[in-house]
C-alpha cells in the first residue's frame, strides 16, 4: 500500500483484520499531509446536504455515530450554533428544515437534536454583533484531533499485524510477471500480489510516474485555517460567508479559536503547502464581519493549509463532491478523494474490492481502537 494518511491507515487496518499480509509505505510521517490539515470535524456536513449529497451525508453520520461511541477519547461531540441574520440568503425555515433532515439522517439518540435559540441566548454563547442577528440554531456534530486519529489507527493496525513503514517514498509501480513491483526511491524493489494506491493529492503524480492511466480526474483544492490566540467561545459557529454562497467555521480548538476554511485551486508543490496572505486576510475579514471584538494578524497563533483531492473538474470548487472513488483492476486498487469522517467505510469498500480481485471472501474482525 502507498500512502499513510487517514485513508491508507484505515484501509491497512481493515485488510489485516481480514487476514491479509500488508505493508504500508509512507514517504514522510503518518498523517503529516492532508489528514492533519483538516477542519477537525467528524460530521455529515450541512453544506453537502444543501448540495443534495444525501447518500454521503447519511454514510458520514453513520460513521460519526460509530466513532463517537467507539473512540470517545478522541472523537468528541461538539455543540455548534448556526446564527441567522436578517436579509440572509438562507431563510430560518430552510435551515430548520435542513437540520431536521440532518437529525433524521443521524439516527435517533445519536447526538442531541437541533433547537432554535433567540438572539439573547446566541450572544451569551458567542460574542457576535447584535445588528441583524435574529437568533440561531443549535445542533451537534463531533470534533477530532485529526493527526492523533491517524496515529491511533496506525497503532491499532500495527497491533493487528500491519507492517507500517514511515520515510519510505515509493518512486513508481510496475506490473511484471503477474506481480506488482514497487520501486522505492532508495533503489530497492519489492514484489506484491496486489497494490493499493491511497496517495491523496499525490495520486496523479504516482500514477503518471508509473505510466498508469485512470478515468478519474482530481481537482487539487487548497483549504486554509488560522488559529487565533484566544478562545472566542467553547461552542462552534457555522457562519455564512458574506457575499458568497459558502459557509465557514469558527471553532474552539485546544484553548484557542480556529477559523476556516478557504477553497483555492492549488498550484505548485504538494510537499510544502501553506496559506497565502490573501487567504489569511479573507479568513480574518470573515471573522470580523460577525464578531464584536475584531481579530488582527498579531493574534494569529498558527495557520495551516491542506490540499483536498476532489473528484471532478475545477469549474465550481464548492460544488465538487467529497465522495470517494475506487478503481480496481489486475491487482491494482486506486483510491481517490473521500472525507476523513468516512475512512472506515471507505476501508470496508476497498476490502471488498481486494477480496473480489483476489477471489477471496474474508470477514474483518471488528475494529477495536488501540489505547
Ligand atoms: C482544508 C481541509 C479541511 C478538511 N476538513 C475535513 C473535515 O473537517 N472533516 C472530514 O471528514 N474531512 C475533511 N477534509 C478531508 C480530509 O482531510 C481528507 O479526505 C483526508 O485527509 C484524505 O486522506 P488521505 O489519506 O486520502 O490523504 P493524505 O492525508 O494526503 O495522505 C496521503 C499520503 O500519501 C503519502 N504519499 C504520497 N505519495 C507517496 C509516495 N510516492 N510514496 C509514499 N507515500 C506517499 C503522503 O505523504 C501522504 O501522507 C478536509 C480537507 C482539507 C484539505
């Protein structure tokens, strides 16, 4: 397997629990890339619901329920408020209907249902400007330390038999004598019955270096966050981005406040991704449009950016699907896209593809996270 982000870690774990012997190669440290640059949400995604991706939202909420129950030390319920302002393009009733559907898809008893709050209650929770504030909806999702999630999954997988190797860049893949040859950057070559490529935004590069074609086009879309050196609220906020159809988050994060995210076509190296000054300005402007106490650049504790490997062309970045796409043929499985939230369901799907490819019918032992 190539790629030690959350998806590679999850797939490796699934396969060893099915009884396969698996080696996972990661060119740097596990989880250093996209999988530790996320908004840290284990969620269905209200935005994806608005875009009509009901299947993805349902699958994500099922995964959320599983993770909240089975990994409570890391995946914690988070209260979020969606404030409603006069003149908003999304009406109170539309958002209420969306949240009712979100609750239903999330299943009974999973997390508390949404409820309406008046403007006074909203401003007690978060120091928002009062002008035009009509009230807000409270709903629940979950938050995770994304890098720690990858480490926990890798630890669980290694305990269950995965051979997980960091600092092991793969140069290219080659098919020969009905086997796959994995050529490492240090010149060594290893032979496998099957290969799974889960290289996130590097999928295009890996396949091109190996002269392997694919029917799947990936758009590389950078998303940035800034972390302010103060805790604005211990409740998360989901806010409409002024002048756009987008929404953005203001979230409590390790005693500070995280603001994100952006959507910008990423040009240049994938190995050194950082927010541009324009993105930082954009995020501060969005925050300052809503909060009584303005944020300035000097308050930024840290900032980070990741590149989403999204399926489709670049025309409308916000509308590109967050679903995953898997291709399998002649002992090679190619994994594209996907959310962090759905890493376990993607892993089951890939496990079934591997079984079908190798003519096996294996059942995975139930996943038990390592401490
Ligand atoms: C800004 C942003 C916010 C997001 N927020 C959320 C969120 O809140 N919730 C959510 O569910 N999802 C979120 N996502 C999506 C989520 O981050 C991704 O779906 C997920 O992290 C992808 O994981 P991955 O394992 O496929 O890719 P990656 O984490 O990028 O892992 C790929 C790995 O492959 C390795 N690799 C590449 N080429 C080679 C090679 N030749 N040899 C060896 N190793 C190689 C890389 O080093 C890398 O570690 C967000 C994404 C972004 C960018």
